C-alpha cells in the first residue's frame, strides 16, 4: 500500500450504510489520511428503519458525523444520500446517476466499495453500480465477513498496533450498533491478525482487486 499511496492524490470510499466503511477499510483510510491523500466519504442510507428501539431515528447519522469529525475530514468531503435501507435495488438508476456525478465532481484515483461476494442487497447495488460509474478508475473491494460467502484476498494493507487500536476506537463510536455480533473488539482484531498472518505480518486489511491501474 505504501507504493500505491505515492500514486494516489484522491480516494473515494463508498459505504452503503454508516459503519460499513469503518469495518471494511478504516485502517487503510487512516494510512491514506496520514499520508495526505484527499479522502472523500459517501454514504447512501442513514438506516433510520434499522435503528434499535428506544433510540432517536437520526442516531446513526449523528454517529457517522462524529466519525467524520474524528477523522478531520472537511465537510465538503462527506457526501450523504438517503435511500431507504434494504431497498437499494429499486433505485439502481438513481444510485448510478449519483455515483456518476460523484466521479465527475471528485475524479478519484482510487475507489473503495463492497466486494463482489457481498450478498447484502444494498451492498450488491453499490458494488455493481459503482463498477459502472468508476469503470475507468482503480477499484478495491473491502471485506465484511458476515456478508461474504467467500472473499478474494488479492491486496493487503499492513497495519501497526496504533492503526488497529484506532480502527477499533472509531468503530466504537457507533454506540447504537453495539449489539451486532461482529461489533466486537476480539473479532475485529482476530480478523486483522488472520489477514496479517497470510502475508507474514501481525495485522492487515485485505481487499479484492477489481481494477488496478499502475
């Protein structure tokens, strides 16, 4: 990733929902930001229908905004859309048009999106329409194991202890999602250890290469 970072000036991460990006590639994003890459973050649903009972409907959006603040991303680099959770396939054309507009506006060197093996209907939509909108850009697919029947580990970002702990801390800002089985520090670190072991490192995030331009 160090060599790749040197060629990247702008990166765009596509999250179907708040916290997908944090789970899938936050360690890598922290490295990009640290190296001065201009990072843009797009989220396509505020998931109000998925909010646990007893919490305000905008709680996940507020948590997302806190994450962006912690990352010190400029407000203009956050791109929010409000499609209904679990119904993205019904809005494929509208989502494609939003993605094409983002490409024209940002022209990113690198795009992160859900992998091709992600079975969640919203994630599949962002993956497919993302490939269409960014077909001339470099694209990496991030891993969300609870949605993947399989995952092609083509590319790895090595992470140190500091980046791992920061990733875990940032995910913890989504307090409304604490009940999720995968929102667990031991699980998160274990996955990073597994990916690290595959490349003789302590920790790593793995990605599916969808398009690599060198």
